[in-house]
C-alpha cells in the first residue's frame, strides 16, 4: 500500500504562491481527552500552540494555503489529512508508523524519567540531562519525519519537531 493517497487532481502549486500562506492555520487531533500524565499533556498543548504560532507546511502539488491539518493514527499509519481554508479535503498523506516506533517508545520513557525525577525532587543536573535526551529524541524524530515526508510535504525543522511531539501524543492514546 503506498504511503501517499491523493485526493486532488494533482495540480502543482503555482510558482508565485505566497510562502507566508504555505502554513498551518488549524490543527485537529482526533481526541481531546487529556493524556495520562500532566507532563505529556502540557507538552502536547505547548506543541499545538507553538505549531499554530509559527510553522512552514508546504504540501507538494496543492495550491493555496493556509491549510488545516487533521492528524490521526489509523490502521497503524500516521495520517496527514490536509484541508483547505473551508475545511475541504485536498490531500491525504499516510506514513507507516514502524520507522517511528523506537523513537516514540524512547520518548515515552524519557517523559516518565523526567516526571519521576521531578517527583523525587531530583537534582537539577539529572533533570537537565533528561531534558537534553528529550531534545535529542525530538531532533531525531524531526529528521525522520522530514525524510519520510520528503517530496510530499515540505516542513521546516521546528515544525517537524512539534509534529513529532504530536505523533508521540497520538501514539500514547492508542
């Protein structure tokens, strides 16, 4: 099964498209119930807020923008359901979750370690080391996401990092 499903006629974005419009203006996640931990929920909320404040989201072959993104996990795949300003579906991109599983698992372990260190009144150096590990996982996840979306959706690094946070949150709900 291919990773990409096109819902549009395949029209290329015009060369004169305003780069400022190649962004996300809305993000919809399938379930608004809080995540199991307060830390993970705060991380998810912050990722959404930061993502909607500043991002670059440039779906190949889709004119216009800004876009709405309905992000979900369906049948073991991460689905980017891209919509126009009127919330009309224009393209969907589905990625297998397999390549992300190790990073997602490690990310959840890091979050648990951080929560445990804070609850135990851990030393600042330990908490900083855990945060450095978390940032490293975010960077790895962002690089993998960018690679897997290459030729389908253009992202800047910070947008990819924030989307990886949301991928981990979605996976935690499964």
